[in-house]
C-alpha cells in the first residue's frame, strides 16, 4: 500500500481514490465482474475504508518517534508474558492484537 499522505502530511485525495479502486479490485474482483453488477454501494464502502486508512496514517504520524518506540517496547514486553496465560485461545487472540499494533506503530 502506498502512502496516502503527501510529505507535508496532507491527505492526497488522488492516492485515496486509487486506494479505493485497488480495494474494489481486491474485494469485489473488479475486472472479472462489471461495475454495474457490483454497484455504487461497494465503491462507497471502499472509499470509506481508504479514508479510514488515511486518517489512521495521520494518527500514527502524529505520535512522536520516542513515544512510538516506548509503546513498541511495552508491547513486546507484554508479548513475552503471553506464555503464562492458561487459555491458549485468549493468548493467541491477544498475540495477534499485539503484533498488529506493533506493525502499525513501526510502519
């Protein structure tokens, strides 16, 4: 996924629209199916998802690098203690949540 923000931190509307069409091709197999059979509601969903990704990127960039590094260290520490949880389903779900948070902060 390319960046949805310019170097100045402003949302690049063209990139958001490109991302929405990329989501259309991925989730709704646009190209195999005609747009008329998929509909505008699907494109609307893809646009909302693309804008949510752009807002998330703005939110991530607003966190100072030192604070992000501290959060990542805390999450990695919590990850090391998951072996002590008795319920493996809960531990696995929490491990996935922590790893996703680490990926988001490190991006």
